[in-house]
C-alpha cells in the first residue's frame, strides 16, 4: 500500500494525474508543496471543518485546494492537518480538536474515538504483502518453514512500518497461521516500507520476514524473495474510512452530507482513462510498466454506491467484526464491539443518489463506466477446477490455526459435534481468502495404531469428510483431501500418541505468475 508517512508515495500520483486530466489542480506545484509542508492547510478560517490524516495518497483529495473551492460553493471549507500518531489523531477527534479523521478500520477500532464511520475510501487489493527472505535463508518459502528456523535457535527479525496496514497484516498472520508467531521475532518497527525493504536486504539484520507495499514488493520478488501472502489473497482485510465526531454528527449533519456528496462526486469524475496515470507513475516513480500497473491495481477506491451498499447489506458489519476479532485475539481490544453502532449510511445518501443519477445518464453510451460506478465487478467465471497435482505442487502459504478440535469417532470418519463447531468457524476464516489466488489442502493424520493400510484409508476418509463439511459451509475454493496415515508424526512425539490424530488446513497460492 502507499506509504503513510513521509513524502508523497507512488499512489499520490494516481489522483494527481487524474486531477491534471480533469483540471482539478496544478499537480506539480501541489505535489511539491505536500512534500515540503508537514501541515497541509487548505483554509485559514477558524470555522472550517478540520480533518486529520497523513500523507497516504488515498487521502490526497482532501488536501486539494480545488476540492476545497468546490466545497465552498456549498458554503463549506475544509482544513486538512497531518497527524501521524494514530492515537493522537483519535484523541484530537474525541477532544473536539478535529471534526473528522481519515484512518484505517483497524486503527479506528483500536482507539475507538467518539465518532462514527460515515464514508469508505478504499481497500487494498494487492499492494501490501508478506515477504520472506529466501535469498538469506534458502529453505524459507512458506510460513511453516519459519518454525523450523526458530527451532534451530537462529536469531530472527521481522520488519514492518508501525501503525500501518503492514502491522495489521503481521497481526493477521500471528492470529490466523499456525507456523507464524510474532513472539518468535525481534520486531523492527520502522516509519515506512522503504526502511523495511532496506533492512530486508541487509544480511546483518537477520530479517526473516518483512511486510512491504508496492513498489518494494515487486523489487523483492525480482530479487528472489518469496511473496508468501498479499492483500490480493485477502482483498477486504484493509480498509480506509472517514470518521466523523459525534459533535459534528449531532450539530452539523448537513455539512457532512455536503462534504461526502462533493467527495464522492470527485471520485466519480476520477473514473476515467488511466493511460496518463500509468505514464506518470512509471516516470515519476522510476518504475517499470509492470510495477506501475501493480501500484495502480493495488488499491481500489470506493464509489458512493459501493460504500452505501457495504453499509446497507451487512458487508461493513462483517468486516468490522472480522477486524475486531484479530485485535481481540492479539490483545489490543478487550471485546468485539457492536458493529452497527460504529457507522451510519445516512450522510452518504445524497452522494449515492447523485451517483445513481450519473449512472443512468452514462448507461447507454458507456456501460463499463456505469458498472464501475456501481462498484460491481464482472461476475466471476466458474471456478476452474485444479487437479490434485496442481494443488499439491502450488506454493505453500502456511497452515491455518485450528482453534478447537476436529474430532472423530474411534475408527470412524464421522465428524463429532465439537469438530463441526470448529470447522464452522474455520470456514468463516477460509472465506476471507480469495478463491482465485488461494486453494486449500486438507491433510488428515492418524496415530500409529493398527495397520498402515487401515490408517491410510481412515486418514483419507476423514480428510474427505472435512472437505465435504467445509463445502457445506460455502467454502468455494479449490480444495483437496489428502490422507497421510501415520507417516508424518509430530516432531518429538511418539508415533502411537493420540495427538498425532490431527487435521491440517494448508493454504497454497495458485494462479500466480
């Protein structure tokens, strides 16, 4: 994802080029003024709406003087202030020193200021990634391999930009994957991904894992590092949101409505030909055409219609619950909050109506633009069924943490009630992952009691039973059942120990170039 601190990152150029093509602002002058000024002030009027954020490019429109001029036509003005400390950003909103903040969903839930989400900005769909240091540790190609390095007693470090989506993605790994534990690493928390990339290349740092964003992800891949998991594999995990204070919601609802209507109208205007955008990113970022495409494709901006639909159909509520669960399990949140109390769709209603009117106007002449404005992707083609060999040979990501027991009757493949509860929850977690980039290997193991033939058959039947149950829970991924019998006992445990009777849920990456 584009960087959250420092000077203007690659994605800053995205809205910059769109701005140039639509006459929004003088991009060159604006770009360099952002890089030189820690505080971006749009208006000096003390009666302005004050919005806090940082230099993340997804927020660039709020820093635009032209955007503020358009707001002033509605009797509004906006002052954008950089506040890089997320806790302070939330505190200033709660103290009344700001009217709105722009932030990530996890940071909003972590700090929970007095205020509600009133708009959705973007989601990352590939720009963030977990990178393994395969050049330094040649056996390191999956998260499962990390535990083997840890067992060898090697001092290992992990690098990521603190208080950014990189940190949240590291927490997701810690909670979701059995072979990844943050406590095993010396955590190097840096200011931005460029520093994490630099430390990854320094052999003296013993960096085993780094969480990066583009263009550093592509550079790491080109140098032989393993991109083990990206936000493309979990495309809705990272959201940027607009949060309004309770005071503004109660006292100035019309201002919020006008602000959001203007914001989403500008984003509708930005849905145009991106050829100039690609050229500028390539030139100004010193990127290859492929890298420029990755940067562009790595972030998906919401239209008002899509944001409204997320709020209306329960999608946002589910995202809040899933994000809060990660924070609870990592000890950063005491409990999962009531999601429906944390957001309101009433302030974007006018923006939705405006976009729907625009959709009707362009539907006949530009159906693709109309579809884009609705935020509805083309219907996914039927899931291509991969062969067992293709799934088995795909790059392992890691084994999901199985919270609970997947138990069976003695000598049986019938899943016990406790096991069904475990798998129901596991199915929800699996469905967080992209069916087009992630496949599942369900691997059954037994203890060494009885003949090898019997145990091989039983382990296969149990793995198949798990696959069928997961499919009944709407898991639509390519999924393969594999029985291992008692051939792979746990390390340090006797082959006949009952603990060897287990089910592994291994994620693998598919359809990767």
